[in-house]
C-alpha cells in the first residue's frame, strides 16, 4: 500500500519543490521590501543603515532570484547564511555580549531557523521543474 502511494506521489516531487521554492521566495522578498521600501508594512530603513537596510537588500535580491528560480542554489546559499547570522546575532545574541536563551521558542528565532533550513534544502535539491534554472538546463530537482 505505502509503495503504491509513494509511486503515485513521486511524479509530484519536482512541481511541489517549485511551489515550495516560489512560496519561500515570495515571503523572503516581502521581508526585503518591508526593510528597503517600507512596503507592504512598516517603515523603510534609511538607505545604507547597518545592518537592517543591507539585510533587506540581501532578502530582496535573493528572494527574487529564488522566486523565479534563477541561480537558485547560489541565492539560497546566501539567504541561508543570512538567516544563520540573523539567528546567532539578533535572536541568540551571541555577538552582542548579552546572550539570550538558546531555545528558538524563547528568543523568537524560529522563523530564522526555518528559513535557513528551507534555503539549505533548495541548495541541495535545486529549483524544481518550474524555474529559469530548468529552462537553462541546470540541475533542477532532487534525486529520485
């Protein structure tokens, strides 16, 4: 029974990977637009303000690249690194000299960790079939 279900669902893995990539890319792009442009919520950071404006610029650019599936693995690697830095610097506060709780549920870092590992998944699997990378003939999906 399980084997038949696995076989039936296997054909959906690359399209679902593309949907996963698009959703995470759009959400990450929106984090960037909020910091850089103040849209759709919030107030834009002052141009060049460290680190918030630069984080927003990275989120905007890598989010757009991930959304359309262009240089997905590289963009996802950079985005994952940014989210790791965000967790250690802003949530766990290791670099500020005032460490907060290690636990993400206590320090508010759950989303940073989820984004980090979602992007690492895209680094490992590629963009999926619905992507510019696929049209260019690059590696686009997880091994079967």
